[in-house]
């Protein structure tokens, strides 16, 4: 049983990093889209 408990944090950490990376990519796309819209307005 202790082995299973020890493994959990190791599995959770990469999953959290992947979520943060996905958010960063989405934010980057939104920023690029916003800049593109601003360029059309100017």
C-alpha cells in the first residue's frame, strides 16, 4: 500500500504541468488573435 501512495504525487505532477502548458498555449493563441484584430482596426 505505501508504494501506491508514493506513486500518486509523481503521476499528478506531470498532469498539472500539462494543464498549465495547455493554458499557456491557449492564452498565446488568444493574444495573437487579439493583436491580429487590432492590426485590422488600425
